[in-house]
């Protein structure tokens, strides 16, 4: 950060400092508003606990073995969902992107289905895979599939035709064309799909756990809600938001490093 | 395939992929029907397409599908309306105050990607299990798109237009209403479309999760009663109405884009 600041002109450095100041002041203001509301007596204390109570609940959470077990379950479900969603998204995306005819035949359905609310498929997946991790993975995979497939289709269409002609002149097989031309050229759209897909896979998996499950972070939220342990519920939600932000940040950083490299 | 791609465009040639797409869906439905008829899949867990089709009249007459449709869309428009009413002034403010824009734009972008819907138990605690929770959550999901698109549209006003306004000695309010807002309308329209889409996704999702309201509640209700043909029918209805809604908002948005 210091190196970055040193490269900036003086005016920009002053601006950067002001922006940081505004952000810090906003955080303090939000915290003060929260504390004021919590202590005002205008709201039921159980529904709007003090930030100190939430922080204490978060500390308790971190020493609870059940938290790590449920976190592990959710992470595994999201990982499985991502693996299925990404693999199927890349395969279908390659097929539809490489053939203009197939793209015209099927891409409109994908375009229109992509923004449809996926959570409504949960009862179908529960019937198919039961209320265990299978239905959560299925919802996560379905959510992840659409951003991935649409990213890959768009990416395939932008592959330089010269590269494909060179590949043909070297008589590459289909597998070699995919491995040596398409996949390296598709890394940026795949990374974009991965970033978008991760967010929706996490949301899909957590919502399925919240709706009906007996393990995972979503289950923990509902357990806290059922017990009216609102402070712990806030703490779990905060942990989820932090984890999602971190995961997004890691992918964004990898993308930037790849871009520079 | 190469021959098709390389040929001159004609009606038959343009229609061919569409027909293939429709035919593929028809074949898939026929295979599903056949598998159900011949006992390859249990109709107890996966009802046949004909059973699903037969459930539609009951969805209208007994389950109040039309009323639920209007309830869901009323909530969607209300939530998106709030997002527009709050988002446009906020976007304008971020445009007018560059430091605030720099400070908050990334935060708003991050908020757009946050799994807000997961926090629905929190909203239940704060607002109760009612339409208020659905509308507030859906409004919040559409708000970031509205704010960011408004700012993007105003930021993108061509310099030459602003200079022309200055040369005519326009006051700041006249500059906004006569130059900046009209120039930003296509981008703002895109924001309105995104707000509507995010609102609809959230409304249906939250209705399903809290078992309250319109179409989302109907799916959950039917699943709990194990009325699978009707449940599949309701899901199909939600998908079709969503697709029609996205298509219509896309067309409406194109209308605002500059032509020629």
C-alpha cells in the first residue's frame, strides 16, 4: 500500500486519505446508530442486540466445535456444487459456443432461464436426492451452472479464429483443440464465471440449508432463529458475509495477478 | 454444420436452429412421458408431463394462481419502485459528490454481491412474517443496481453536452433536468430493469422460504402437501412468467436506448 501511495501524485494522495477518512467516519456513524438504536429502548432488545453482545456471541461461536462441523459441511457442499456446476458449465459452454447453430438453438433458453429464481427447484431436488447434502449440492450446482455456461459461450465466441485455423493446419484432434486453444484462451471468462458462480452457489446452498436441513451454516442460522438466540444468529450471518467477501476477494486477486502475469 | 454457417441467410435458415431447439425440448418431454408410462421413473416422485398438464386447471380454480400471480408481481413492482425512488437520488448524490462516489461505490458493489437473502430470518425478526419483509428484502436486492447505474449514466454524460448547457447559461437544476437526466436515461432504464429482475427473484425466493405471499408460497405449500404434479406445474408457471417478464423488460429497456 505504501509503495502504491508513493507512486500517486500529491493531490491523489490527499484524495485517497479523504476517502479513507469518509469510510472510517461512515463505519463509526453506522456503529453509533446501531448502538443508539439497541440501547434506546425503542426496539425489543432481543431483536436488536448491542454490538458488544454480538461480538461476544461471535467469540463464543469460534470456540464451539459445532460451528466448525457445520462450517465444514457447508464448505464441502459448496465445493461439490462448484465442481459440478463448473464442469458442466464449461462442457456445455464449449459445445454451444463452438457451434453457431447449436448456440442459436439452445442459448436463448439458457439466457432466459439464467435469472429465474433457482430456489424454487428445491422441492424437486429434495424429491430426487432427499433432504441431505445431495439436494443442497444440486441447488448450488444449478445456480453455478448458468453464470459459468454463459461466460464460456461468450468467451468461445471471442477466441481468435486465426488460432483455430492454425490448430486445423496442425491437424489437432478435438480434444487437443479444446486443451491447447480453447481452454487457455478461455481462462478469463472461466475465472469470471467462477467468481459469479461462487457467489450464487453459496447463496443457493445456504438457502437450501435454511429451508430444510440438519447440518451446515444455514441450519445453524435456523437453529438460532428457533431458539431466538438472535445475537448468535447475527454472528453467524456476519461470519458468512466475511467468508463470502474473502472468497470473492481471493478470486478477484487471482484474476488481477493472472492479468499482470 | 459449416455449410449451414456459411450459407446466405434466409427465413428457413434462420428458423432451422429455433426449430431444432423446440424439437429437442419436445423430444425430452416425450422421453420423460415414455419413461413415466413404462415405469422407468416413479410417477410418485417425478410425475409425467401429462399429469402436470392436467394439474393446471386446478391450479387456477383451487389454488388461486391468478391472485397469487398478481400478488407476486405487485410486491415486485412495489419493491422495485422503492429501489428506483431511493436509488436515483442516491446515484445522483454519488455523482455530484465525487469523494462520496469514490468512498461508497465499491461498498455498494460489494453489497450487491452479498448473500443478503440468507439474512431473511433477521428480517423476519425485525419486520415479522408479512409482505413488509418481502418488499424490504427485495427492494434492498434491487437498490445497488439502481444506484450504480444512475451514477454510471450521469458520469457518462458527454462533455460536449454539458459545455453546450453552460454556454446557454443553464442553472444547475436546468442542466440536470434538460441535459444530464435525458442523457442518462438509457443507463438508468437498464438499472430499472436490473432492479425489477432482482426484485422478482427475491420476491419469489422469500415467498418460498417464509411460506407467505404469492407464487413462491404456492410452490412450498404444494410440496408440503406432496401434490407433485401441481407443484411441477406451479414451478413451470413461475419459470414461464419469469421468462416473459425478463423478455418484456428487455424490450422496454431497448425502447429507451438511442436509435440510429
